[in-house]
């Protein structure tokens, strides 16, 4: 729905449309798949109801956030199942391409002569949905990276997803779809999404080392280390996002590659 709504906006260029589709789909999937289940909520409404206390509640536990339910290590089992489903079922459905087959059958059934079959076969070849596929891949990367420390079992399943996804997308790009029009900033946006995934990982380690400290009154050394690293990563990410602090290193990289 997000991709189709962005398509109806009518961008001037198809490459910019793919860029905005990737941004919006990744943001939606990140909130609905990773962030809300990680904080113990399933919908935005339930999250808002847990934050805003109700006026007619008589008990003391009517409002507020249960901090012990945030970033549970047990959530790793759910995300392992999710990544495994994406690797085995999701990639299989992508290579089968049920929507394209359905549209092809409908158009083929509506032809009135034998001469129209060749035009139907040409019209059914669509562009590769680069923005949606890029967003899904970045989401699985975010899930894998975020829980790779507190639930290391997710790492091999995430690796298997990327291997299968690479093979499926390579086949679809070469043989099943037309060439997509890509904006030059789409890979830079993907790098920023990767940085956001690493920040979520640091945030999970921060909650895991601070909130779940029951035996000590003061913060343990690992909690202080997590707070320090999360602050440093946030400052570096903001410097890269708004001031392009590491652009000089990117230029030197391109020069070295060219040489």
C-alpha cells in the first residue's frame, strides 16, 4: 500500500520514485516489524495507550511502560522464525511471481485474436521493484544485526537469507524484469539505513545492560561502556547525516578505487 500510494503521487522521475518508495517502506517495516514487537507492543495504538495514562483508571498500574518487557532476549526466537520464513518462503514467492502470473493470465484470457498475444507478453514484462526489494533486504539486515549479540542464533539464518535473496534477485533482474531506473542517492540512503540498524543494536545493548541490572544499585561497568558507545555512535551518525563529516574519506576511497 505504501509503494502504490507513492506511485500515485506522480514523481517527475522514476528513479526518485524508487528512492522515496525505499525510504517509506523501510520506515514502515522498521516500526511495525522490529521496533514495536521489541518494546512489547503490537500496534501503535497499544503503544500510545501504554504511554498515556487513562483518566478513569482506579488502579496504579493503568498507565506507563513496563520497562522489563523492552528488548527481551526471548524475542530473538520470534525474529529467528521471521528471518527463516523470509529466506525460505518469501524468496520462493518472489521467484514464482504470483501477481505477474495472475495479471498475465487475465490479460491472456481477454485477448480477442492470436496477434494480440505477442503484445500482451511484452506488456507484462515490468520493471524490477527496486525500492521495495531494497527496503525488505535492509529490514532483514536490521533485524539480524539488532539481535545478533543478544541472540546469536539469528546470524546464520540472516546469512542464509542474504545468500538466497542474492540468487533470486540476480535471476529476476537478468531474466524476469526490465531494467530499473535508479537514483544515485539510493545507495547512500541504504548506507544511512545500515547506520540506523547499528544504532538500534547499540540501543538494545544499552537497555539490556542497564534496565536488567537487578543485583547492583549502581550501573555496572558494561552499562557505562554501553552508554558511552551509544553516545559516540549517535554523535558520529548525526555528524554524517547533517554535516557529511566523513565525505572526505569517501572521496579518497573513490580515488583509490580508480587508481
